[in-house]
């Protein structure tokens, strides 16, 4: 059976990885396998679902509340 190592490393800038392998000679040939992490697939949502989601994130305010806020903002300009 061939000896094998299981190493974990981080991807460096430039999408490079660096590994250190003990007990090999300079010039030896090795095989390297890279196993990428599984990324969960995003569920595709319909346009109606997107619209509903955006509506639910906004707070529903009355016209009076909005008018009051605008009036207060305009009054602050005069100060």
C-alpha cells in the first residue's frame, strides 16, 4: 500500500495553496488531489417570492407617519 497524507490548508491570495511534505526528497514526484468543500446550492426563488420577501422586510407605515416625518425633516432645514 502506498503511503498517503491527509493535509488541510487554506487557499492563499492568488488562489494558491502551499503544503509542506515531510520525508520526501527534492525532485521526487508526488500526486496531489484537491477536494473542494461542498457548497449548498441556493434555492432559486420565483419573482413573486422575491417581491414578497422584500415587502415583508419593510415596515408598513401610514401616510400620516410619513407626512409627519417629512414635515419634521423640512422644519429641521429652517433651523
